C-alpha cells in the first residue's frame, strides 16, 4: 500500500497489548522460554551478509592485484566494469566546493553518472544497506561490539549514550569545512575510505585513527562512529527514507521479547516491537535501519522479515 511508504504510524493510537492467549508461544503450545530460545543460534542473514561484504571488498583487492578491470578504485570512488560509482558524501562535498567556487560546470559526466547511479542503487537496496552489506568498518564494529557487550556483562565498563542528532551536526560541519578549506577534510577521517584503500593499496598510518575509534567503541560507547558521527551513513539514511526494501514487522507474530532491539544498531527504528507501542498490524523499520538482518535472525516468532514495502515478504 502507498501509505506504507509515507506513514510510520508513530502518531496513531496504539493497539492494546495482546493477552497471554493471543501470544505466539501460547498459540504454538510452547512455554515462553522454549519459544524464545528457538532461534538463539540462527545466523543465516549474518552469514550471507558477511559473505557479500567480504566478497565485494576482496573483489576490489583482486581487481587491483591481478589487474582485472572488474572493480577498480576503492569505496570512495570506483569503476565497475568501466562504469563509474561515487561515494555520495564525497560527491556532496565536491558539489559544495565546486558550487561555491564557480566550478560546478567543470564536474565531469562520469562524476554525475557515478553519483546518480549510486544514489539509485542504494535507494532500491535500502539506503543504509550500504553500511551493513558493503562497508568494511561495519564488520570491525560488529566484532568490537561483541567485546564491548562482554565487558558490560562482566561489569568492567559502563555504556555511554549520546544524542543521535549529533550526526546531523557532523554531516553539515564536514560540508562547511570542505567549503571553507576547499579540501575533502573528512576523507582523512573517513573509516570507509581509509580501510578500503588500506586493503587495496596497503596499510597507511591512518589505520591508527581507525584503531583509536575501535578502542573507544570497545571501552566507552558501542557503535559510536556509525551511530553519532559518520556522515556517509547519514547520507544513506536520507537516500533510504522511501526505499522499497525494508524490514517488515508483523504484530500477530510478535511475543514482545525484545531480542531484536538488543541486537539492533539503531533500536529506535524498532520502536513498535515494545508491548503496547504498535499502532498498525504491519510496520516497517525507518531509514536509519541498516537492513543488517540480525533482528530477522534472532526473532523467535518470525515477526521480522526482509520485504518489499506493500508487497510480500522476501524471507
Ligand atoms: S555509518 Fe559509516 S562507517 Fe558505519 S557502516 Fe555506515 S558507512 Fe560504514
Ligand atoms: S519482533 Fe522483536 S520483540 Fe517481537 S518477537 Fe520478534 S524479536 Fe521478539
């Protein structure tokens, strides 16, 4: 339905929470614990996603090392079988610099092709889908998060949360810095570019910056860079606002266990899974969702699935 694209349902009156008789574990004749533990070791989507991510990043490496002309360049700017692809935030900075210096007409056709193609591709495939299916930093941050969660569980450290609106300040701030300095300043801090180029062309000193951020995420605040800073993720979040590919929630199958929110990078996008919060039988995760599918893996009731909005589920 077209309303699925436009209405999150957040401002509507919530449904009453389901009674015990209506809960999925009761309907399937299981105890709550048996039902909840059923999917604990399911890693289907995580394994598929990691395979895609590693394959794509290794394809860059193989293309360079073996001189294959398949996927040349890096995740900051590349050519796929001769077809240009641009990092969208990189492109926005270039646009900002060239439009304030009067050189916008000098931007090449390949720039525009690369910029528009990547926007269209990631619009179809879920905006921040780039983060979890392509970005090499994401996989490092996932492992750092495991360590962070272990230290929290052992009460060695405390979690620190910040305001997620911080990333809009960074988004605008780095554009302004680019305009003021006429340089792509963010590129010196960009996890995606640093790791991608280091994998392809060999390690650089900038990896020390990556290490520092990872350590901060392990000991202070999990997923700090992706949640509060990275303007590339924010750009893809804008791109994914009306994306057809999303995570679909089916209230009938939900048992309010909250396992999905525990594993989610952006749990605010799953607000409707909490008891008494859903306002529709079907909700879709919002544009900050990276479509990384851990929630789909862990959901004991199969209430979360990959889906094309308004059409049937894919899983
Ligand atoms: S937010 Fe940035 S660093 Fe994090 S996964 Fe997305 S693109 Fe990569
Ligand atoms: S959608 Fe979330 S809260 Fe509901 S059953 Fe699945 S994991 Fe539990």
